[in-house]
C-alpha cells in the first residue's frame, strides 16, 4: 500500500497517462488503496489542472483527456531517454521543424535527467548518425540548450566566436531568439561590446556561458527575429528577388515553408504567390520550394527557372524516366 500521498498521486498520474480507460477497482488494486481514496486522488489531480474524465457504470472508469492547457507529464526512464535522444538529434543538426521551442524543451528535460539517464542518452546519440541536408555543420546540443535557457531567462550570454574569415573573438550578448533556417541555427542577440544587434551562426560558437546577469529585453529593429536574420543575410551576401506561384491555398503553403523565406499571399482560394528577396544559392531554393509537395511555377528569375528545370530532369532520369 502506498501511504505517501504525493508519491501515490505521481503513480496514479503515470497510470492515467497510458492511452486507455482504467476501472476504479483496478486503480485501487494497483495503488493498494480503497476506491474512495482513488476518487479523492482523482479530485486532487483535477485541482492541479489534469483533465481526468470519469465514466459511469458499476465499477466506473477514469482516463486522461485533452484539456485547455498542458499540465506537467510524468515520464518513465525509457520515455525520457527516447524524447531526449530525439530532441538532441534534431537540435544538433538544425532539422526542419525543430525550432526554439524544441530546444527549450530539451533544456528543461536535461536539467532534471538523473546522471544514469544522461549517460544512456549520450551513448545512444554517439552510436547514431543522422542523415541531414546542408553542409554537414553540426552543433553540440549542450550549446543550444545553454543558449535557449538564457533566451528564456533573459540572462546575458558570453561565448567565443569564430567569424567566416577565421577571426576569433569573445562576445558578451543579450540573447533574443534562436532561429533555424532548416540547415543551420542562428542566434539573434544584442552585442554589448559593439552596442548593436548581431546574428551568430551557432556552429561557430564555442564555450557558451550563462553569466547569471539579468537584462530587460530591447526592441528588435524589425518585427521578428526571423525577419531580422533574413535581412542580415541579404546584407552579407549577394541577394536576388524571386516570384513563385503555388497551386495550393496560402495557409497550406505557409505551414510547410520556413518563415524566413517569406509569407505567401493568396491569389484565390486554391492558389497563392510567394515573392521575396533571398541570399541562398538558387539550387538550394529550387529544392526548398519543391519540398512542401505542391505544384508550383517559377515566374522569375530566369536562373531559378533553369535550376528547377535541371532538378526536374535529374529526378526524372533517376527514376528511370
């Protein structure tokens, strides 16, 4: 019998998180308490924000359903390791769809992982090799989790940085946001020594250190970190304008394209247009436009049309056509 009420509540919550309905009698047997105690514990979980639904019947049943807010979860060892490995893999290689929220989740999870589970996570990660696009630049997940923690906590961040020309420096920053382009991670931050906003490629960062000094967030020059990064990349590289029409609703296309690429505008209920200025290689843009899986037509520039034509021919030949 579990006499420790907090421990019993955690055990009850762990059982309810499995996708099934639990008869009250079975829960009572599992916990070694009376059905009346189970009912009281269910009421306590509801007071804590867990949406537990009860069914009528001779024995009655309970199950956890979707609620309005996300309550804390209880994970066993295997579940915690699986989630940590997945988040580490995505964070370390800037996979599409793994954004700053995922990195914050990883930071929270690794903060409470016991040492024995940390070792298992590291062992599993070192034994696997992800297949990723881009130039192969990878990042230690610990680097991202430190950065994400300082962004969330509004804490000044110090790190070593290697510029594109190899110049090394030490930076003291007020981190604003982490942004993933699908190939790389970037940090948008206010550089205190240079008294200006900067973007940093995270794979060029070393020894990130949370100073513990809090700061009041400054106002970013543009509306979002993604937009600021896009403009910053345009200033550093030769940029060009492009226009593409998609045979799909604007909201569907927007959901499958990174925000830094621009926002599609609807032409009608079933088509949309994307116009933007980018600094990426046209070959990479051709691939990125094809990835959402919608029919599209390049309006300009002519060089992008040729890249798409060559890509289509190459894929057709690869399929034996």
